[in-house]
């Protein structure tokens, strides 16, 4: 498993469409800004065959300061972004070999 960056996506998209790299980068950045702006305004963003980005409230909880384990700190409620994959995306991911994913996780040092 490899980490794909925005730079990688732009290069691949530019090659696939024949659109200049600079124009592709501008479109990808505009798309990301549009998604961010809409989420910040409280809107849900649905990309039909990809998935849905929406907001959820993460409930507050009592945490501890690692430097002072006896003191409790109240962590307030906060909004978090949630991504719900589409059925199509779930199917494509489900078709992956579990062994391949585990090998990629081990190579990248990520935790499953």
C-alpha cells in the first residue's frame, strides 16, 4: 500500500485527461476548497459513486493531562468531518486482498 499525495493525483489526472498540469492543479485545489467551504458552512457533500462527507458532533469527554495524570480536563463537544463511502467504493475496497493490505501497512509503518 502506497500513500498517494495531491501531487500524485494531479499528475495522474493530468496524464489521463490531457489537461495541462497547472490547470489540473488549479481544478483540484478549487475542488478541495469548495468541499472545505461547504463543510465549514454545515453542508453535506455527496459524490454519488465515491461517498459523502458530512459533519457529526463528537461528544465531549473528560480527559487527562499526561503531565499531571491526577488532573482532569473537560474536552468540549466539537464538530468533526465524517466520510461515508458509497456502495461502489465499498465493493472495490472489499475486493482487495487482505494479505496485500496487511503487507502495505507493514511496509508503511501504519497501524491497522
